[in-house]
């Protein structure tokens, strides 16, 4: 498993290819990428703050849980912080498993937990000012399905 | 001494990212009461505990947790990762 919390952009294609190429026992690789959404063209930038130290610990714990529950061959999480422009990739997850059902489920589990249990906070910077993105009740509710 | 960290709008309201505090507070709730009594900006930041989360030594915790042995306390709003 590999985990990276970084300010630098990442190359989604290169990361996905390298992840798939490294697998020896998996038959399925699932990837998900989150990009900065510009609601109606008003976003100047998104600033992502995080809690260095806890971020890595929290993500590693979530990944270890996913690997254990779905017997994953491998998992990858890359999550950026700092100032990002609209359409830039924020983060990606990749999971590898013998069969696709486990790879898909584990990727969804990772996403649900990264949303509400990894210490990141997003702030949208627009022409009219800046606002912290509020956590959604449905994101918290999503955790109960696991 | 305990190190207290603030993130996102909690950091903005209090006006600093971290500080070292000498405290005898037994629980997180007691620490919040101590800080809130200090200055208005703390009272404002801690006004609604429903909209706050706390981590003790980098693990999510709750407001009734004891502070005995804890070195680092962090206050922040619900997380918005992913």
C-alpha cells in the first residue's frame, strides 16, 4: 500500500498505470479521482488545509481496514492540500483485488471514510469572498452502510 | 503543558494555529470552559460544540474524554476530505 499527502499535482494516468503494472495477484483495479468542482464558474481557487501527522495516521488506518475487509492485493491513496484551481485533481484512490466486486467496494469505502474521517478542510475562494465547505449530513450517514 | 491546535474556521476565529497551555483541566469539556472564559474569541469559537470535533494525540475523540497523559489536543470543524 502507498499513501501520499502532497501539495504537488499528480499524473492520474501514470499513477494508475504504475499501480496496475505492479500487481501480481490481482485481476481487478479500480481507480477514483476527485477534481475541484467549479459551481457555475465562480470559483477562483480551492484551499485545502490538513492536520499534518494525523492525516497520514488516519488515512493509513482507513487503508489497512479496507485491505483487511476486502482482502485487497494493494491500495493507493494520494491526497493534495494547499491551493488548487478548478478542474485540478484533488485526490485519487486505487484498489487492487482478485475480483472487481471487492475492488469497487473497497474504493467506495475508502472514499466514504476519507470524506469524513481524514482531517482535511476545504475552503472555496470566489470573486465574492471565501467560505469553508460545510460537511454534509449524507456524508456522515454514508459511513453507517459499512 | 498541553499543545492545542486549531484548524479551519476554528483557527480563524481564535486567530492562531497552535499554542501551549498550562492547564489542570480533567476533560476536554473542562479545557473548553477554561479557554472560553479567557477571551471572547475563544467563547465564540467554542459556542456550538455540535459543529466541532476534537482529536487527542491525533486520534478522534469526544468532549468527555480525560486529558490525563494527553500531549496534543486539536479542535476543528467536521472534516471535508476526498
